[in-house]
C-alpha cells in the first residue's frame, strides 16, 4: 500500500471510485437524481482536474497493487485542516486504508491545530470512523444536495 498525491492521469479512476463509494454510502438515502447531480457537479472530470492541479488542495490517494483504492481531499486555512473527502472503495474498506489516509493528511500539515469535516447523519460507517479517531460533534447543519436536503454533522479534532 502506498499513499501518493493524485495526478491528472488518475482523475478518471478517481471519478469512478467516488461514484462507487457514493452509491454504496448514500444510495439507500439519496435519489438517483441527486446522486447524478453530485456526479455532475462535484465529481466531474473537470472539477476533479482542478482540484488535483490546485496547489492549495492536498489530494492523496491510496494505491494497492497498482489500483487506486482510496482518496482524501483537504485544504489548510488558518491552521485548520478541512477534510472535504475521505473515501475508500467498498471492497477495500475495513483494511486500515482510511486510517492511513487520515494519518497522511495529518502529517502533511504538521502545524495544523485542528481538523474539521462534515459527515452525513445517515453515514454510520463514517460517523464510527471519525468518532474512533477522536473527532467530536460541533453542530448539525442542513445542506441542499440536488433536490434533497440532508443533515450533516460538523466534526472537529484538536491536533496540538
């Protein structure tokens, strides 16, 4: 298993991984129309290319046997890491890959004081993972995704 920064040639595989993980994590709770809207706007080749090429976005990927099996996207602002994504292929979950990605992100920003993220209330695997890693609920927020409104939990972990 290796963790490396995503490159432009990885984007189509990253897009497929995101669609697989979103369908697995949210397919029971969000309509296909909403999933398609997410794929079109937040997981398009163009959007992902911009993130991969943006030096302010840290975009590590986990590679196992020449196959991308997980990813994260982050940004540091005022010593706070914002974790936008941390996804592992459903067939590769529960093998420590998410943990490796989270640790990689934390080591990438050694001066960070806190890490924040949003997790959907109907994502029990995500909630359990972040709770296990010391994240605490700060507040709950509503976000419009496609034609649906979902409840998210803003979570935070102190780093120093």
